[in-house]
C-alpha cells in the first residue's frame, strides 16, 4: 500500500480465505471461510508500524488485526484469538506475562532443495563442523550479519536479553525479554521476518524449520509463562511466603490437559515431528518437572517472584500468536476448572501413556479433530478451518516420494 493511502486512512481489505491459505499457496474448500469469500478489514496496530531499517528504499511494515467488516475480530485470525485469551484473563483480574526463546539456523544459500543445508564459509575458509556450541569464537564469518541484526532490532524497538550459539551446526538462539503476550507475539514475528530479510542482504539463508538437519538438535520456540494480579502486580504463582500457590498447580494441570489436543497448534508442520521424534531436549510429553529439560513443562530454577512455567513443546516453526494463545488458554482452562497436575518427575523417566503426545502431524490432526476442548476455546470455525488447511499440506507431503524411500526401498523384493 502506498504511504499516502495509508496515512489518509484508506481501508485495506483482504479476502477472508487468505487466513486459511496453506503453505503451498492453495486454499481449502470455501465452506471453511464462508462460501462468498467476502472481505476482511486489515486494521493496523498503531504501536506496530515500523520503517524497515534493512530496506534500501523507504518501506514500512504495519502489523494488523484482521477484523470482519462489521467490526469484530475474525475468528480465523490467530492474533485475534490471542487477544481473546488475554481478555478472558483480564476478566479474572489477571494478566499473563510471557517470554519466547527462539532458535534458528544460519546457512549458506541452498539452491537445490534435494541437497542438505550447509553452514556458511567462515573467516578461516572452512565451514563450521559442530564444535561451537556456546562458544565465544566468531570465526564463522557471521559478525557482519549479526551486527546488522542487532542494529535493526534496536531500530524496531525489539529488546533482546541474551543471544548465543546453540547446540546445532550454525544454530543460534535469542531470548526476548518477558512482557505482554500480544507484544511478545508481535516481537517474535517481527524478529523472524527481520532475520530472513537481513540474511538475504548478506548472502545467507536463515531457516526456522523445526528440524532442518539430520543428526542435529532441532529448533524450538519455548514459551515462558507467569501470571500477575492486575491490581497488585504480584506473581500469583507464589504466595506471600514464596511458596507455589494453588493457581500455579491449576495452571500446570490445564497445560497438561491441553497439550495433546493442541499438539497440532504447537507443531504445525510435517517437519515439526522430526524434532519431536528424536527428543534430545525436545520433549514430546506432557510431564512437568522442576528444572528437567526432558519434561514438556519445565519449571526453571528461579526466585518466587519469577516463578513461571516453560512450555517446551513449540518449535521455531510455530505461529507465535497461535502457540502463545493455545498455551495460555490451556492454563486458564486449568484455573477455571481447578485441575490438579500429576506428580512432578525428576531424573530419567518413562513417559506414562496418558502424558504421551502425538508424534506425527496426521496423529496430531486426528487428536485435534476429536477435541471438544479446542472447539470450546477457539471456536468451531477456527478449528475446522485450521484442520482443513493443514490436511492439504499433509496430503501434498504424501504426494512426494523422498530420497530415503528411493535409496532404501527400491532394491526390496
């Protein structure tokens, strides 16, 4: 849209079905978004209008709400779904506080998708071989790239906590500062967009797939969650003596009750389950624990004022609005129904059957189809539309034969 048109307040409209467009570009049947496929209004969030510092010509990006022409938020909008969950907390005098940890890989350009990703050539003329986890070394040649990333983050008002090299080859992690869930979802979205745009300028490829490399840890988007009393600003997960509260237990109980039903919302792609089926620090369970990274729900070591629940299931490929909405909605369900969690686990453990999660996209979508809880919390229209779009993506995946099948199965009798 032209700057002149935007500043004049001209309304920007978009077909409703675009909110259900699948990742290959197609659409499910029109009945999932209204047979007329009428328009939505894109309403810019005033605090989320940003000139793009990496652009060679003046451009700006505005994060928008997708509203029906009658004025209410569209049920198909993931940002709208998150706003509804936050409003439900506010009605109880509570405000969620969240933070996201986003992992990603930086690769050399990959022009042939049949070939594996490769790390870029470093200053020493060699490619990283996986020995740089948590290293302060900078011979990977990415200093100019990260310098511009930091400058662009500052220009967009994206505060960062920590940045580090992660376990994988040319894999990195950023921790965004905790705050309002909608703000954090916006910031996570903006950061992912920024990463990819700046990488292209530097002749690199940033990949936020959950599992882009075999035999290598995948990329997560852990969500840290706490609740504060709006009137006092106190963390309601701790009482005056610093002990965990009943609300803390109920929040965990709700997370456990919703994780299997919501797995397809946290792990939305076929590749998501490559990360979860080899669960090295990528838990595919609804167990909870104090500071155990093998649990899907981890309580990090902290002071009582910072007591929080870390949902370790979502991957870097998850929609931040939807993943945060689903996680918070599950916690609120537990509070509303006073659900009690299982016993905490520690050390090495076997996952009980009732706390195991779906391990394929097909299984996750089947679980979501049967979930009355998902329909209660997100509405029939959203859940049916989401399943329809993701089923198209799954079908497209099954329409291709992989190199593994040709390599291993072709010689079988």
